[in-house]
C-alpha cells in the first residue's frame, strides 16, 4: 500500500471518529424535544468556531512555508560561499608549493634573527647578570648567619632573573621557523642553566637549613622562636609559588625550574624525623631482652612521648599557622614512631613474660591517662582518631603467639615439677603433712596456682586473651594429670620389682590422693561451669574427669597393695579349719588395722570412699549368725532372713555356706532349698547386688574307688 493510500485511509478514519464524536455530543444536548428550539444557536456557534480554527490553521501553515523558503535560500548562499573558500584554499596551496625554493634560501637569515634575539636578551639582562655571583655569595652568608628572610628575598631575585632570561630565550618568534627556534633556544637554555647553577644550589642549601630547623623545632622554638617563624613564612611563600605554578594553563610549554619545591611536605618529614630521634633515644638491645629492661625502656618511652607532646602543644604550636594542625600531626608522628618501634621489638624472639610487658603497655598504658589520655593532651588528641597502635591482624597474631609461649612455658615447668615430685616419691623420707596431719602432695596445688596466676595475669589485658590462656591452661592441666597417671604407673612398677622399695610407697600414694582431693575444690576457678565467651565454649578437657582418673589410679594402687598382702590369707577361708580355729582372721585384722592407720592420713572424702564396708559389715554379721547357730533345725529360718535381706543370693551360695558348717544333712539341705524357691524375690530398683560378684568355689570331689571297683 502506497503512502498516498495510507493517508487517505487515515483521513477517512479521522473523519469517522469526528462524526461519531459529533453524534455523541448532539445526542447528549438534544435528548429532549424542548431543546430543539436552540438548534439555530448551536449551529451558529459551531460555525464560528470552525471558521476560527480554519483561520489559525491557515496562518500556521503560511508561517511554516515561509520558514522553509528562508532556510532553502540560506542553504544556497552557504553552498556558494563554501565553493569560493575551496577555490581560495586551492590557490593558496599552489602558491605554497611554488614558494618552497625561496624559503630554503632564507635559512641563514632565520639563523641571524635567532642569534639577534638571543643577543638582545643577554644585552637587556647584562647589568643584572654581572651581579649574580656577588648576590649568590651574599645570600649564602645570610643563610649561614640565619638571616633567613633576607636570604630568601635574594634567592627570589636570583630565581626571577634566571626564569625571566630562560622564558625570553625559549619564547618562539612568530617570524622565525619553530623547529630552528626550539633547537637554538635549548642550546641557550643550557648555557643559562650552567651560569645559574649556583642559584639552584643556593635554593637547596636554604631548604636544608629550614629542614634542619624543623628537625630541632622544639629547641629552636624555645630558644629563638623568631627564627622558626621566619622559616615557616618562607615555606608558606614557596607553597604559594608552587600553587601558582600548578594553576597555570595546561598548554603552557615553559615551566619554571625547580618547581614544585614542596617545602611544606619536606618540613613535616624533617619534623617527624626529629620527633622519632627524640622519642627513640638510644637503641634498645634486643638480644637477650628481659622483661625488666624492657619495662624500664617502655617507661622511658612513655615519659618522652608525654613530654614531647606537652612541649609541642605549649611551645611549638603557637609558631605555626593553624591550618598546619600541628598538634594532631605530631601526635600521629609519635603514634606511628611508637608503633614501628613496638613492631621491631615484637619481631624478636621474646619470652612470654617480655611479650606480656609489651602487650600490657600497648593495651593498658598507652591509652591511659598516664600517656595519650593525659589531661594536658586530651583536649588536642582524639585517641580513636589516631587508629590502633597495632593492626588488628598483628594484634591477633601476637595474642596467639603469647598464648603459645605461655603454654610452652607451662608445659616445661610442669614436666620439671613432675620429675622433682617423682624423685621425692623414691626418697627415704616421709611426705609432708598439712595442719590436719594428712599427707600432702603440693604438686597439684602448685600447678593449679601457676595456671590461675597466668589466667589472672591475662585477664587484665581483656577477655579475649584471658579465654585463650584459660584454654591453654586447661589443656596443660589435662596433660599434667595424664603425666601424673603415667608417673603413678611407673611408681607401681618400681614397687612390684621390690616390695620394700620405695620405703614410703603407700605414704606418697596417699599424698597424691590427698593432693587430687584438694585440687578438686579449685577446679571451678579454672574451668567455670558456664563460660561467658564463645571462644571458651570450644571443646576443652573436662578436668573433673581427668582428676578423678588420677585419683582412682592412686587409690587402686593402694588397694592393690592391701590386696597383695591379705590375698594369701583369704585363700585359707572359707574352710572348716578356719571356721574351727585359726589365726588368719587375727592376722587379717592386724593388717587391716595397719592399713587403717595409713588411711587416717587421708582426707575425709577419700577415707569415706574407701569405707565401702558399710554394706559388707551387716552381711558378715548375718553370716556370723548362720555359722554360730547351734540348732540346725532353725537354719531354714536364718536362710529365709538372709534371702530377704540379700535377694541376689543364689542356691549355690547357700549350699556352699551349709557345706561349710558341716552338720547339715541331705534332708535339711532339701528343706532349705525349698524355702528359697518359695521365697524367690525380684531385685528392688535401688538394691546394690553383692552376691552376683562373688563366685562360688567348686566343691571338692569325694573320695571314690577306681571305676572298675565300683562296677
């Protein structure tokens, strides 16, 4: 479909929409018959409106056509002018090509013009150039005598003269070929720079003088503040000239020599160098560094920092402009110098006591009122704004390093203490006793005291380090108890080789048991039931369990010793000879009495753990009644009471007891067993079985003839 057809269709569609809108409007206006009387009025109004719209459309269309006609005329004129310019450029290019030969013949004239320009510059500057050497000498003399402002005035005159000559030499004449001009200007500039070389040296000498004043600014401000103020004024002037040069147009080809000087930046660098030299003082010998020497050094450093900042705030700050923010700048210098110095100290292989001294100084002393938080400094120093004295990652590394060092030291100390303790066990001397007369082993308490002291020491540096050291202490206490059990095993083996050695074998076993008992009361200080820090909630040894194992090991060795002594005696019972008359029981009682004498040296809780006879004594009394009964017919009644009291007793146990009496016939045994079967009881829930753990010896085989004889 063509564009014309599309336009027709769009026109038809617009007309249709207009008709529809008109019908809608008319139906709304003439919905009642009485409104038809106004039909003529509406027709005139719409006719006027239509005529007005058509007039405006014609006016706009006429203006648009006039504008298009004007634009076309402008385009024709521009096209004509472009053609004229193109023709003129073509003629100029032809003329340039034909003039290359004559221009080459003018090269000597170009050279003469350049030389004339240079000579004219030299002649104009000649009266001033003659005075340059003298002025340089005068300026150097002024610098030596600290007449800094006059020296700077002379220096500026010399620099202005040099820069003026160089500028005029490097300026390109519009009538001279630029390439040759640049070449000859460069040669002339080299000559000028050689002649004015002393000016640059003079500027550097003045700068060194200013920076030397900055490095000793405190002493200068105290003795002759005018000299320091002059130096600051010179630096500010040079900073202004640097800024002027920087604000120059980017397309500027010529730049003044030696700019920018950046003397303010170098002033602060020299000031920081002087601060560092005054703070650090003499070098600290890091070889074989001990905590005492380091504490003295850090105290001196603390005093020097406070004195430095107080002097800066009161003496030096009034000599410099406020925008220097000198108080904060020097505080940062002290902060950084101290940080680097501490980093150097911590990079050495330090013992944990020396590391603690450094960490305590960093975390407690440095931000306290005795140093950076001093009342004279707090108004000028924002301690959080200085940043951490040591980066967090490095502090974390040092805390871990300190914890490792503490643990290694504890491990070494515990090993040595155990060796000493083991050697004490073997000596021919009774162990020490406490105020209650109980044998005492101080090893466990010494170890616990050592661990608690390290934990308490670490707690002053924060919860993080406290938890690390507490964890390390728990592991080392666990290792100590493991090593103690191993030592007890060796001790028992040595005693098994010769039962008379060590002389005080049982005494020292009781001392170990008592030491573990005393230690159990202080475990809670090292291992709280509800740790407050997630770092401490990690898997750590359970000290009560380990302590119980060590205590049980010593107790078992004690009981093994008793068992070794009385076991041969118990082999003689139960037997009829023993029941009739024997010294076995008397000997057993004597040995038990002797053992009880040892146990009297044990602490109460352990002594009562060993008093397990509270269950066995009633049983022994019941058996005594069974054996002492004269009337065998009453045995069924005694057995019934025994079964009621001890429901875990079996038929085999009862038969063995009856066999031991020797006066019970088969019928009576059958009666007793019938009573037991009729009285079979279930074990109560809280009952502690006794007979289950007692084995019944096999009955002796009766004498019998050879099987062939029996047959």
